């Protein structure tokens, strides 16, 4: 039964860790979820599998989606692995911050600003506030936001740093960043001219591996699905012995990291992949 308060429908040795990206995998661009996808996720959660949301979203942009799905996972990974939440009925919205990884973004801020004077910077703090130099729109960012001068970002302990360049196309933006040679951070591109920088060595993979060990689930019992460049490490990790699924609309280099490719988000591809992996429950 574990700590879910309900009897599991599966034997413990059959329990899987099911890691799911949100945007482009579970969620459409308008924030909606296909009934078929939501139903499959709820059925797997109710059966006793460990569904873990693994997203680049901030905490306060993630938990409403968990509530929308009507699941109560034990673990939630946010901020591309920098924040891992554990279910706690006494905590705000039912989750506490179990692991928080931070870094000092000062060096990266200065390097990028010296080459790209027109970019917009944002820093998400350990307590979930977003500090920005100019408005950066995005439903995935924290609700608590404050505009500050560039110098006020220096020395802040951050779970992530966001850089947006409205004056560059993606390829030009990446070329400049390659010349800068960022160190001690890892980064992924969200969409055109958007850079998301995380603490060194932190990713969805690193956070999920800690969760997997906490749950005592074998790597062969891992299923992961995603569509973005910030999912590449997670897909490669899951695919070593388990199953990793790239969405049909994902770029070719993302698809190459997965053990299989399913339909696009518009085709409810996640539901099809879950049915194929768990036919006894969803077939």
C-alpha cells in the first residue's frame, strides 16, 4: 500500500517510475490536456506506479498542473531538476522542497552581457521568486516576479537563470554562446532565443536518479517521455535499461536519444506510448 492510502493493483516488483515532461508531452500550448492522456496517467497512478512529473517549469507553475491531472505523486521534479518536491500533507499545496540545487550565476551573467547587450536576464531564487531586468513572458515562470537592475542579479543564489534575446534568431544566439564558452553551468534551449541555465551537473536525469534510488525501483523499470532539448539527458538515462519515448513533434536530435518515437502532442502520442508499455492496465 505504501503511503498512498490505497491498495496497489500491481505487485511491488512490477512497480515502475514513470517520468513525464509537461509542456509538449502532457500539456498542449494552451495548457489543456487530452482526456485520453489524463485518464491514462490517473490509471497508472491509481494502480501503484510512481508517476513523477519532471518539468522545466517553476514550482508554482507545476503544482497547478499536478492538481489539474488529479494525481498525488510522491515526487515532483521542477526547474529542470534544480528543485525536487516530496509530498507532505502539512506543506503548502501538499508538497515540501526536499532537494534544492543552486549556483552563483554572476560569471555567466557578465559573460553573456558583454557579448549580447540587448538580452533580457532573469534569475529564479531558491525560494521561488523570479528577478528580471526586463519583462520575460512565460506561463512556466514563477508567479512572484520583481524587476531589478542588472547588478542586483549578481551574487544571487539561483536555481536557474533565464536569458532571452528578442533580437536574435536561435542559430545566431547559439553561435555567440558557443564563443563565450560557459562553464560550471549546463543549459538547454526552450524556444527561439531562450536559454535556461541550471547548476552544473543538474538536470532532470540527476534529480530522477535520486528519486529512483529513494523509491528502490530498478532502472529497468523506468519509463520516461519528453519532447524538448531539456529532456535529452532524461531520455538517455531511462533508455539505458528501461523505456524512453520522444514525442512525434520533437526535433530529430531529441528523438535520437529515445528508445522509441510516438505520435505528436496533437495525436495524444503519450497515451499511445503508455498503452503500449502498460497494456494490462490501459489496453
